């Protein structure tokens, strides 16, 4: 590691040298997590490929660099209060800030128990949940570390809430934009999750998730008993389901766009749709 990288890791923000996480925390409500001062990059897991000031490119499972606008449906962030549901290592939160958001709140799970796995009897989450959860919490901590390291180096002002997507705290207030990207397919009950997060969605909702291209109201179960390695993808709903569920929740779909994204994990390009919906009631 270069002297420059070491100094970046051990000191504060690259952009905002006056940033004081302790003072900031004292002023923040108890809703928001206390920032972590992460020094050791080996304790970080980057879900997103990110260019970190002073440290260079960190490879992640997905590379959305240059694709942020398309991934979030080409909406405007200028002056908006934004909620990033399932923020992972934070690429969308930090990109929203760069795109002019007034305030960004990043949200992710507070405990591995929140994540639901397909019930393969041969696998640890089913066979020995307590043992699995302890292991998985260590992994989740690495995702959090990556977020907080990037947060500091980017000079981010984003606040963080940890909790359960099925029970998002309404005390966080209303948001102009709620991003629900690449999370619904990993949930056993995506409709309940949407019902939870739309309670705080005042205006625009962005959903990036695989869909079935029909107005028929159908869902496909994505699990396959011969593929225990894919125990984290549950459902794919049709455009028709989203149209009706969003209408129930007071939203109308204004646009659905499709684009290809780089998946570093599989060294391939994957097509993903992005639904933009606007509050109508
Ligand atoms: C595949 S990542 C998506 C990251 C980012 N939103 C994106 O589009 O690149 C899914 C995220 O959802 C979070 N997540 C999964 N289940 C959750 C739950 N029940 N409550 C809160 N967050 C959850 C995971 O921790 C993870 O960060």
C-alpha cells in the first residue's frame, strides 16, 4: 500500500477535512446510525465497484460507474430528499448526492435475521439458523465497513438507518425520491416491502428489478431445487402486478426503461428494467 493510501485511510475525509463524525452524531437523532471510522480496507466488502478518492478503484460485484442515471430511470435529484433502500456499499446514495440531492438517507438491514433464504434443507440458513446468522452478521459488517469508508473518503453527508425493509420507520419523514433498487427480487414478500417503504414516499418511486413483460397479473417463482447456490432470489413479478400494486399504494407508473449493466461476478452484461412511478393519490 502506498504512503498516500495509508494516509487517506488513517486520516479523515478526502474532500471535507473538517468532518467530525462524533460532533455530527451528537446532533443527529437516534434514528440514524453512528458513523464508523473504518481504517482497514481488508475488512471491507464492496458490492459496487467504486473509485475511492485517494485509494483508487475497488472492485465490486456490480459496476454501475457511468450508468447511475439509467439505473435510476434518468430522474432528477436536484434539491430532493432521497431514500436509498438496501444501500449496500452505498454507490447509489453517493451518486444521488453528487447529482444534487439536498439530503440522502441510506437504509440497510440491521441484522442478518432480516434476510430470507430459500429453504434448502442441506444449507446452513435452514439447518442451523443461529450458526448461520452469526457468520452472516460478520459478512454484513464488511458491507457496512465498505459503506462507511467510502462515506468518509467521498466526504458524504448521507445519514444511515439500519432496520428491516418490512418495517421502515415513518419517523424518518417523507422523501421526494425513494430508490428500491435490486432488492425486491431478494425478498420473500416484495409487496409487503413496497407497502412499508411507500409510506414515506411523497412523490417519486424508482424500482429496479427483473420483471415479466406482460400486463397479465402473474408472478414467477425463481427458486430451483437443483440450484442451491441460488437461494437468495425469490420472485419475478409482471408489469401488470406492479401496475396494480403501485396503484393500490397510490402510485402510477410513468416510465419503464431497460438497460444493460456490468456484473463483475459473472463477467457478463445483464439487462435490468427500471420502473419510475409517481404518487397520484
Ligand atoms: C443486491 S443489494 C442492492 C444494493 C443497491 N440497492 C443496488 O441497487 O446496487 C440488496 C441490499 O438489500 C439489503 N436487504 C436485503 N434484505 C433486507 C431487509 N429485510 N431489510 C433491509 N435491507 C435488506 C441487503 O443488505 C443489500 O444491501
